């Protein structure tokens, strides 16, 4: 373990954790200890919230928020190798994917910085009503207050940037709780914010067991920005009552391959977006509906692309698919695959696991009642079916509690729009697989996939409140014109 790895400390308004216990963060491929971080306590959470509340009394002007975020983006870009090493070790992400995540995180921070300067309201003449003659109104966007940001394991840097960047841009303070499995990138980013001039109290990071309850129970927190499971999101939503929340709760992304698609290109895109993150993305391709006319060509290309992926050590330059976040998760996914086969599904490719690594898997004809079809696999496995009617395929694609991202491959603009309108998801990708987004586009789902939208511009709107100021000018008889 390097000295820098041993040096991580929980930052609470310039102070240290009240706990002397250390949390060991393991390398997800080797299983060896990689980092140590202090375990935060519920008392640390209360201290962090108190510091965040106090910091709100000293608001940062928009230009300062912009400057801080731009400086942090530049530092992350300059220190990319440190973040890449952390992503490979704590997240098990292959080098190629880790470099891409760092680059995306820099972009997220820069877009967030730009949004700090774009918080505007509107001027409203009120004379559309007789009682409003001679009166005017203006609207303002103000910070929502203290934001609790709760992040998942699968993107330990960029999903943190998507929560912290817009919150700071909007003028809020943040208490960030990363998972115990992947807290290191959050702490690196927190250190960067401190070096780049963010005042104490504006960002605290707490990692450890049992902190969710402390965050939910603290009524000084004004807003919750959460990415995770449906079960935890629903419980959080119930617990926080009338306080605001932005919830991203997972998906079961369908992809439709129409008969006029560029079939081989579509197959390669599906394999890439299903397996490269070891399937651990809420928008990962999970269900593929391919037209019967192109089924054979598509399957041959999909199997070829899958066999061509290098599975192994994420620190190896050639690796495409690394480990899952834990051996337990790998065993869960493997058991789900085996259960589907026992229930009548055909195992085309894969089904193997070793340690925390699961080999890319293709299943055919999975029963629609099976979890591998209607639930969220969240692992490197896809389900393939054939269809003859594209609108019926869209209806089948909708037959799930989730509605995050979907996709359709077609050369027909009419098919793209008709299927796109029919699919009940927050985003529809055309001629690209479901796991695609830019950092500045709106991102979120419908049904059980969540509430609200991320993407810096949209997250800033979520984490601000609108205030209207209506102006009346008294008629005191004085001539002012």
C-alpha cells in the first residue's frame, strides 16, 4: 500500500473523523488491500451537516463557484493518473474505461461550472390581469440548501462529479456519502475542492456503515440526491417526506434491432455497451429484440464481438471486461444465469465466473417472468429475443417496472420516431446502444427508474428553488417622470 493510499482522511469542515477505526478498501481484482480510510460515525454526519448549514450563511457568488469548479476540473485532468489508479483498484474498472471516466468527470465539472453563471430568472409583466396593471414580477433561482449526495459503486468518480458539481454550482453545500466499497475517488475529489478554494463546510465526505439513517433523520438536510436500488430509493423517499429528492434507481434497458439496421454495427455496439462495465451500469444493454429477418446475421456478429473481448486484470491495457464489485455480486449474477437456464433459457455464450469476474454471457428465450428478463441483472449478461412486428417489440420492451434508457437501430426516421414515442423510458438512443449519454444531456427515468433529471443544467434546476418577487409601485402623488 502506497503512502498516499495510507494518507486518506475523512474531511469534515477542516477536521477529522471522530472514529479511530479504519476501513480497508480492497482491490477488486486481486482482493488485496489497496487503501485505508477512516470510518465515519453518525456523530461525524451530524458535524458535517452542522458545518454545511453554517457555510450557507456565507454564500459564494456565482463567479467564485465557477472559478472553483473550473480549477477542480483542471486539477483532476492534470492528476488523471491518480484517479485512474483509484478507479482500477477500488472499482475494478479496466484502464480504458477508467481513463474514459476521468475524462468524462472533467467534462461534468466544467459543464457544472458553466451552469453557475447561467442561473437566471425571468421578468413578468403582470398586466395580463386587471389587478396586475402597473405591477411587475421577477423570478429568482436560489439554492435549496444542504444536499445529501449518496452515490453507488459503479462510477466512483463521474457519478460523484454529477452530484457535487451541480450542487456547488447552484450554491448549495454538500454532505457526500460514497459506498464503503469505493470511497477513495470521492476523497480525492474532496481534497481537490479544498485545494482549489472551496470554503470549509461546503463539501464533506463520510464513509462507513449505518450512515444512511443518520442522513435521513437529520432535518437540517434540505435535499437528497441518490443513485442506487429501487428498494433503498423508495425507503429514502418515504423517510424524507416533503423534502426534495432526485432519485436514479436503475434500469433494464431494451434495445430493438430492426430489419433495416446496420446489423453488424448494432451487434458490436450492443456487446460493448452490455459488457465493458461488467454490466454494472444502470443503462447497460440487458434485453435485445432482433427482427427475425436479420436474426442469424445479428447473432453471429454478437457472439463474435463477445468472444473478442479480453476478460481479466483491469490494470492490463488489453482488458475489456474486469471484475464485478465483489465476489458476492459475481456469485449472484452467475446464480441468476444458471436459474434462467434451468427454467428453459438457452445459454449461447458465457455463464462462467472466477472470483469476482463473470465472463460475458448471452441468453436466448428467457421466460418473461424470470428475474433475468424483467428485473435488473446488473452484470455482464444479455437476453436476446426475436420479433416480427416492431411496435409489438416496443410493447414487449415496456413490459418491465423500469424505464431508464432504451435504444432502437433502424435506418427509417419513421420507425425511429414511432418506436421512440412508444418506448416508456426517460431516454431513447437511435442507432446507438442504451448505455450512451453526454454529460450535459438530461438523464433520468420513469416508472421505477427514478424521479428527476441529472445532467448539470437539469440537476441545477432540481437543486434550486424558484422565488417570485412581485413589485407594486405606490401612488403617493409625487411626480417622478
